[in-house]
């Protein structure tokens, strides 16, 4: 599974620290994860079947 968060603008001082409190463990877990990853840009959201087919076809294994 590939997840990308972009354009985040915390709404306040405490929201900024809450984000990092939650994001850092997720980032560390992602660094040790194994398996295929694939990212792409699209104007539409693919179905689960389409996304899985793309992952298996074009994904890079780590």
C-alpha cells in the first residue's frame, strides 16, 4: 500500500505537534516494511481491482 500526504497545513500550534506525534511512528514503520510499492498521478480514483492490478504489474518490491 502506498500512501502520500501532501499540502498539510496544521490549524494551530497543538495540531502541528499532534501531527508529528502520529506521523513519526508511521514513517518509521514504513521504513522497515517490505513488499511492493507503486505511486502514480491520476485524475480519477481507481477501483480496488484496478489499483491491485497496477500494484502487481508495475510495483517495485523492497
